[in-house]
C-alpha cells in the first residue's frame, strides 16, 4: 500500500510514522485512519522493526478530526466514512468509532511505540496516542481533550486509557473542561514522560528506540508489552502472576533466554536469535480482546 497522508520508513530497526497533512495541521481523515491501520500491520509483520516512533509533519502533531464537513462531521448517517464502515459494527449494529479502531490497533502492536509530539495534539490527535508506550513532547506542544466543546464524547477508547494513565481526577478535569493545555501541564499530569526543546525531541525519541533495539529480545519486549497492558485490567495480582508464570515457563528454556544469560556472563552484547513473527509463544495474552 502506498501512503498519501502518512509517511513511513525503517532505518536500523526503528520505524518512523509521520502524520503528513501539514497544510491541515495533520488533521485526521478516513484515509489517514486506513493508512495507519495498514502500517501497523506492516510493522508487526516485519521482524526488522524493533521500535516505532510516531510524529507529525510541520508545526502540528495532529489537530484532531478534519472538520471540513461542517456540522455533520460526526453524524453517522451523513459522514459514514468518519466511522469504521458498514461492515465493521458492534453487536447492536452501531458503526464503530473510527478513531477507536486505530487506538485498538496500536494497543495490539507487538513493538514498543513512542509518540513524539512536535506540536498540537487535539481530539483524536491525542486520544489515539494513549495506547502508545511512551509519549515525549516538544516545549511547543499543546494538548486538548476538546470533545465536550464539540458536543460529542471522548472516543478512541480514551475513557479506558486516559484514567489509567493519568488518574480519574486529572482525566475528568481535562475532558470536562475541554481546554487546551501546554506541555508542562501534560508533564505534570503524567500524559507525557518528558519535555524537550523542539530540536531535541526526535533525537530523544530515537535514542530511546535505539536503546530498546540494541539491548533487548524482541520476543521478550512483545510479551512484556502485552503483559503490562493486559495487566491494567487484571482482576487481581493472582491473574498477573498466572500470566507471568506461563510466559516464564514458555521462554525460560528458549534460545533468547540462553543467549541473554550467556552474553551477560561473557560480558558481550547479546545476539538474540528469536523473532516475533516465528517464535512468539501462545501464552502471550491476546489483548485487547473483542
């Protein structure tokens, strides 16, 4: 698939997705949705990709849904392409929220995903990033959960993700006011991990991705990612313990574990032989489940 509203490239094990509608502040469209779903399928199928960086072209990360359709932008009967389509519906026939399909696809990704907010991230431009593992921001970034100011609701499964990331009080403050806030407030509220000068943002994101790619087992990281995210809704620590135990048993005798220990004892960099596409054990949680 060739892309028109995102750019995609892989270099030295690190994939970069760039939202690419700079003349519209990278506003989200059905085309961008389809391309993002496709590119994450490519990422999971490519063992050369060890980590993913997502950013925006120009001065924005993503200004939210493209409102060029006017007052009917979110009307499921007048703007069906803003939803997931007639063949992708809930059990009661309701069309699925399009942003939610992207968020859940990112959630299912088997590679760690780093969001690099170079500028404004508003509406779906921020909610679709909540399943990313780490979010870094430029000092120029702005954020807004503006849904109540548009007469709609938080989407992209953000009612599940946001309170787990920042706590219910902070999540409700941002969502109920719908205000736009700066990178320092995002940092204080734990929406982002770190804030950088604009020219330091992408180097920092790539340095983090490089640390993952150079030092870890791809299979281990994929399994840990699923364990961590699925564990957020585990009924008890016992359930997490059971999931950990199954994967320790499955991977403890595998080639990557042997290499990890041997390379440590021999004081050399590890060369992990296993791959996500071929060697991911079935004990890895299937999450999120429909």
